[in-house]
């Protein structure tokens, strides 16, 4: 017998995207790529005031325009119900009000009408001639955020939340008595998600069943919300999302254009497609809200933290309960006996904010890590050493151990790779080739957990496998990860694994949010594969003439794609395709389900990922030119299933972080409340020219077995945590200017 050699495990291999060929050949079907006979196009009409009431809406001219089927408004759109929050990830919406529910305008760009026509151009032309007059009210887009008067427990998009987020010891006296103090306020501006793919809905009805094509990060939640809004049982709604051109959180929860397309399609009895403009993307599908965060640190003269206060405010709209949870990481990041984290919110006439990549922790860590750097500089202690001095043994907020925390090792490895020991701390003291260098540092952390997840796996008589789950690939690599997982568990080579995602007719998968899809899918896919194998073994024992006919499935094993008698070892294994063919069975299916760990009461372990960034900027004071020149990032995110896709996630986050630190800011026009830089020319993001070629990323790769069997956590968001603080720190080192209000515009440096 030839020696059996197990093929190498696909886990941990740099695996190119299995869906890459579809994307580069233009065959990947994004939400707006689906066309249907009789399809009509819808274009919303946007309010041009930020607060008030519609006085009169004149649609007469628009209705007579060529190709126009209808101009919808409050009077003729038909009933759209409110949805309400359910248990778990059900019924989540940031802007709860259904479109057209009343005549009140609460933010600029709120939809007031909808033009539907044969072509997009006709619909746009008609939308442009709808005339509204308003009774205007005072509006507020003020950027100075004082907390509104709210009760101690407030409604949020998810559940009622205590404004006193975390507290231990006596932070007030500890701060008062501390020999060394930092007391600073940090501001992050409104940032707008700018995925290249615009948000869009294509809706069609067949009797009382509804099908939606939408680029959603959470198709099951969208299905549930639409079922409520249109008074349907869930099973009458199907949502399809095959590919997503990025979301960054803006596509997590349903927005008002979606029920508008659904309602228009219902009224007209035809499929309706509605694609937002880039301007609408700034108005009505969420943004990261402005935050104002006061951080107070008290420390001993040798750098031990004795108190930490984190008091923050985020803006919210008038129609939502959005909380930007800036205190997410504060209670456990460092060891400190006296701590308080407390938030408030300030209502403004803006569209609802929503989660944006690393919601809460990203602006939060900008503030707390900046304060730690200021403390280090004040104490003349190395900022990396300050973190090591305050490394906690357990999660001090919950009083439980971390499942797997290697933060100090991140710092040590990063410092070594960056050459941090050569840093001279004095401002402007480092130079190279006529440029002033600034070296900065900050730590990172992001929650790790699992959502509940289901998957199905089939093993088929041609030796192929199919895995299906109603989760989404938002560009992060979920298709590829699922192929790797099935290949690992079944021995089917990657190119023979078919992956099907993005359809509510599939087993219920998790939202593509919180960097949790991979961690959530591992146990579900493995269970599904194991159940398919169990069916296969039963088939093997029941097939007349099979070499396993006289056996029971207990005698049998499965490995590397073959069935074998356990006692005989894998050498005499039979490929599963042969077992199935002999039985005249096309496929054996298996279903797998895994429970959530996210949000469970009384967890035994505190589960988070960790990391850090070391940044070099160059500064040319003569021409006021600041560039990020070099980044070293170390990430402790458990087992990395695909280091290629993983590196890509962290690189993307660092590029976004350069934008956050230097460029991104949505401005609301004080004259009318409109987001005024609402296009890709005026809203600055980091592009190739802003990004250094030297982005050096290292993964520690310690499996976290509390999360799942493989020990994989998530990597979608952590790369953006802390990076802005590292860049402002480097900027201070180069220029002597502490920028406590992002972005670091040139005016702030000269
Ligand atoms: Mo992310 S903000 O959880 O899409």
C-alpha cells in the first residue's frame, strides 16, 4: 500500500479569495446588478431644511413628466408600519420612524417624496422638479456637545443602557489625591462611511411575498424588520445579498430608502430599484457621530495609574437612540483601582448615526490612549513602558480572567520590529534627510465573541462539498474562510468546495458586524460537516456490497475525505464520493448550529483581541507637510485562519486610520444643516498617495480556545483601534503640537 500522506491543513494558509475570479471577471452579482422584466427606477426627494414641517408638496409637474409612473409621498405611499426591537439581533433599526410617517423634518436630506419612472434618468428628472415649501423651525447642528438632560438609564439602538457604564473604587478622591494628573478633552468629528458600493434596494412582490436584493450586512435582521413594516410573516420575505462592496457598518441595519422601494413596488405592482446618490449616503444611511471625551488620569510619580475617569458625549439624531460606546475598552484595558466611565448624548438635527468600523472603541481609544501618551510624556516615562507598568492580571471591571491576552508581547514585538529603542523623546529631536521625524505609539483592543450561527454542509458524489449560510461576505473574505473550514473538516480540496452565502432562504447566519463572522462560523460549519459525515457513515454501513456493509457507524472513521474502519487505520480508506456513488446517493447533508457567546450573562472569561501600532511621521515645517511614513502593527487576535485576508483587513484599517487621523470629517453647514462636503471630492479619505509603502503587520497567533475550537477571534475592526492616537502622538513628537481634536489639519500645526 502506498503511504497515506495527509494533505496540509488549509487553516493558517495564505489562501487567495475563492471569489476573486468572479469579482475580477465582473461576474460577481452585487445588489444592483440584478435586473427584472418591467423594472422601474425610484429616486427619493430630499428635504432641503434640517428642521420644520412640510407646508406644501407640489408634485403636479413631476407627475406629467415622461416615463413617470408615480410620485409617492405621505398621502399615497400606503401603510408602512413601525418595527420594534425583538430579542437578540432582531428588529434592529437606528432610525426607527418609517419614511413619510409624518410631515415633520428632523434632518437635512430626510426623504419627503419618491419619484418612480421607467428609467433612472426619468426618475431623477422628476424628483428634481418636485417642489416643497416648509414651515421652518430652529435647528441645531452645533459641534460643541453638552450632554442633554437624560435619565440614568437610556434607550439605545439595542437595549436600555446605564449611563454610568462602569465604576469601581473612589475615582474622585483618588484623582484629587494623585500626585500626577492628566485632564484633557478629546474630540472626534463626524465621519461618514464611504464604501464604494452605494446603498440600494431592489424590491419585488409576488402576491403577499416580498423579495429584496440589497447590500446588507445583516440579511436576517433586514428580513425581520421588513416583515414588521409590511405586516407580513417573516417567511414571506426573502432577502438576497450575494456580494457587498464594503459597508463599514453603514449597511448593518435597515435604512428608510429600503421600505420606500418596497412600498413603491407594492403600489405599482412592479419591481422597483432604488440606488442612493453619494450625497444621500452622507445624509440618511448613518455616520460615526461626533464625540467629545474628557479623560482624567491620576498616577503615582513612578507611573502607576491610581484613577481613571472617562466622560464622553456623542451626538445623536432626533429619531434614534444611538450610543457611540466610547467606553467599550476603558474598564479593562489597564489596571487601575478607581475608575468611572459615564456617557451622555446630545441631540442634533442630523440623520441617525450608526456603527462605523470599531464603533465606540475606535474614538474611545483615540481619547484614552492619547491621555496615556500625555501622561507618559509628563512623567518622562517611555509610553510603551507605561503600558507595561499598568498591565492588569485580570479584567478588573468584571473580576474574571482574560481568555487570552498577550498585550505586553504585542508591545515588545512591535517595539523591536519598529526599532523603538532608538527613539529620543524630545520634540523635533529626530531627523532624517532634512525631515523631522515623529515616532508615536498606541495600544489597541476590540471585543471578541461569537454570534449564534447556523450552516449546512453537503458532501456530494463527485467528491465536492457545498457549504451554505445566510451570512454575508462584505469584502472581508467570508467565502474563502468558509471554504477553508469545510476543507479542513472534510478533506475536500478548496477548489471543490462551493460556498453559498447571502440569502435568507439559507440557514440563519450572523450579521457581518463586530468582527465576529469567522469566530461565529467555525463551530457551526464544523458541526454541519460532522453531521454530514455522520450521515455518510450510516450510508456506508447500509449499502449492499459496500466494504463497510457488516460494520456499524461506530466502527468507522472519516479523515482526509475517506471513510475507513477505525481499527484498520486510514490506509484502506474509501473516498466518500465512492461510498455515495455505490449507494446511488447524490449527497449527504448536515446541519450545524452554534450558540452565541456575545452578551451572555456571567461569562467565565473576558474575551478581547489586543494589539498596538508604532508610527513614524515625517514633518516638513517649511511647507507644513505631514506624512505617515511607516507603521508597524502587531495584532493578537487568536488563530489567524487566513493570513493573507487577515493582513489585508489590518492594512485596510490602517489606511482608514490614516484618514481618521489626518483627513476625515463631515461638516454640517451652519446655514442649513446639510452635510456640506457630501461627495468624494470634498470628503477627504486616505488614498494611495497618503499611505506609506511600509505597513508592517505581525500576528501573534495564539489560539483562543474559549472562542471556538480553532481559537480564531476576529480582525475586521481592531486595526482601526488606537491608530489615530499613535499618529497624533508621532505628530506631537515631530511638531510639539498636541492635536486633541481630529483630524490633524495643517492649520492646527502652524
Ligand atoms: Mo462593523 S461597524 O460592526 O460593520
